[in-house]
C-alpha cells in the first residue's frame, strides 16, 4: 500500500487551521468531568498550523479504509429523529452495521455507542449543560493498549477468543443537518503519519483512565475533507486495526474552521456511531 505523495496534487484545497500537540516533557492528560476551581481540565500544550486540506470528493470512489484510513460513502437512512434513542437502536444501528459490513467485508459488526455533537458558540466541551462539542484538536481515538481493551470492555466472555483474530474499530460519522458547513472533519491520510508523530494521551474518567493518541506536527501529513456533506452521506473512520501488515491502523482527525464557509452558517449538528468490526482472518 505504497503512498504516492503527488497523487492528490490536482485536488482543490482550502487552507485551514488544525491544532496539533506541542512537544511536551510530561504525558498529556485530560479530565472528562469538571474539576475544582483552579484545577485545569488538561495539561495539554497545543500549536496551530495552517495546512492544505484537500477536497476528497473527486477521488471518493478510490479512497480506502485500509490505505487512507477513511472513506466517504452514500448512506441513506430511515432515521427521522437522530435524537430519538429508541429509534436510533431500532433503525439506525442495524442499517449502519450493514453498511460497515459491506464496506469492510467483516463477518460481524457490533455498535457499542454513539455521540451527538451540537455546536454551541463559545461552549466548552464536557461542561454541565453544554452538548458535546466538535473536537477541535487532532486526535486518534484508540492506542495499542486501549483498542484491545475496548473489546474486553464490550464483548465480555467472548473477548479473548475474538482477540485471536483481526478486529478493527470504525466510526461512522454523519451530519444531522446539512449541507454541513460549520466545523467539518479534517482527516489525515494514515500513511503520511510516522510512528514518532503519535503521543499517548490519558483521558481521566471518574472510575477509570482511558488512552487516546495526540499528534505532533509533521509537514508530510496530508489532510482531506468532504465539503458540504449531506445527511445521506457518511464518513467511515478507521480508528484502530489489529493487523500489522502495512494497512492503516490509526487515523488522525479533527474538526476545523473552513475559511470559505459563510458567516451565517448553521452550527454543526452531527452523530458518530462507534463499532467493533471482526474479521474471519
């Protein structure tokens, strides 16, 4: 799965700001619940770089979860109210599992949660009374440690047998209102990320400590987005893959501010469904 560095030079681009991790002496950490006055929610130090973000639409049919680490797919849905939890599990979960099985060739897909995000101007994520906000810092959802742990957390007695075979963790992300112009996702071509660019980052919950990846800057990174996404489209994101054969295993992503978006754009509303994807191999 060799990378052709000039393969996307013909694509339209926007120059957008993305937020990287600055090099730090200590391990980054963030709390997921409010802290006492004077205690910062995170020790993370960031640096913003303006990068060329390619329009993926002209090459959407050629993108691969196993090469770039993401795909843009047509994904009509029977869901009418994305905030109706019962309807999500009855209608959206099964159709999403079918779409991911078709895209990946997996033998089994198990959705384990979903997250709504609704932009509140100047709202701070994970604060009481504020909906989950677009994540404005580059991250990867799982690490070498937390990927297998998620299988153990979700699959119970089946986990150890399932971990003997290839598995992946894939997110399906779609706008709830479209066309989406506010805080679109920027996705980094997985093959342009060097191992040394990743830094493990602790997520501290009330009852446990999880682990994600942060990303340090490398000018080799190639970034992509799908402008003006509709509600009948979805992005598939490869967040973890246990296979170590050169395919995409982790894929950095973040929201960003599109400089071409109109000032009166609607605030982003989106939903992401997270799933374990199991293979026969």
